[in-house]
C-alpha cells in the first residue's frame, strides 16, 4: 500500500504547484495572487510577520486562470 500512496502523492504535489491561490488578509485590504501553494505560504508568512494579521489563502478554480 505504501508504494501506491507515494505515486499519487508525487503527482498530486506537482498538480498542487500548478494551482493558483488568492492570498487575503483578515485584518486589512491586503490581497495577492500566487502561483502554487509554496508561493502562497511565502506571501502569507511575510505579511503575517510584518503586520500580525491572519491570512487566508483560497484556491482559485481553473476557469479563473483563463479569465
């Protein structure tokens, strides 16, 4: 079973990086788009360190990329 889990997990990770996220702040008007979960995390962490505000990252649907 472990072998079956590692295959889809690796593929899922590659797909996650291709996803787009909208990073929003609960405490101010800060809002940025990000390519992939890693960039969204980096943006959110930086803003939280600077302001102390809570951050929310929302995954954008694939149709939002073509708009």
